[in-house]
C-alpha cells in the first residue's frame, strides 16, 4: 500500500512539474501580433549601416513622452513629442492600420492608399524596433536602415 501511495504522489508531482512552464516559455510562443498589441514608449533612434555598424541616440527630455499604440482591431496611433518654444507639444500625431503577413509588418498611414512593409521589424515581450530604408552611411553605396527603438509600457 505504501508503494502505491508513493507512486501516486510521485505521479502527481511529476505531472504538476511537467505542466508548469515559465513566463518566458509562454512569451516565446506568443505570436508577433499578440506581442505587438499595446502601448510602446519611444526610447530613441538608431541607424544600421550596410556594413553592420550601428549608432543609437537615446531620446531625452520632451521626446521621451512619445509613444505608439497598436490596437487589437488592426489600427495604430503614433504620438511624437517635440520641444517648441519652451513647451513640450505633440508633433503631428498620425494613425492608420497595421497587419502582419508572413512575420512582416505592414503599416498604412491614414493619409496613404497602400500599406508599406516595415524594413526592420524586431519584437520581443518588452522590446520593439521599427525601421525604414534610409540614405547610405559610412561612405557605402547600399542603403542603411533608420529605426526607432521602443519599450513596452
């Protein structure tokens, strides 16, 4: 009888341990859509040259108030801030739609007729990078990528 009780206890413990998973495991399994939905704080702007060299400038002061929100219904709202004549003001709030197709992010500003593929789209539970092709840097001929770095609010 003791053997049966011990086996039952071991089975229950083993089942409970195997059914538990860390938050990190669950977050890795979340889709890019699920990760993207929510509000993201703007941290700064970076450039990645074709050679792989990268520079980054963190936002400070007023620009730190900027954010972008991706909604469940496929819409977004981007709110940038600038310092103007001593005041911190919203600088050209924009909105539109977003869609992820084959792990690529497409954004359509409300003033545009077609969606554009985001050149750089890197996302994790707490970090987001969105970038577009830019002028070459480091004296190269190939285009660079200018991106904005975000953290989840």
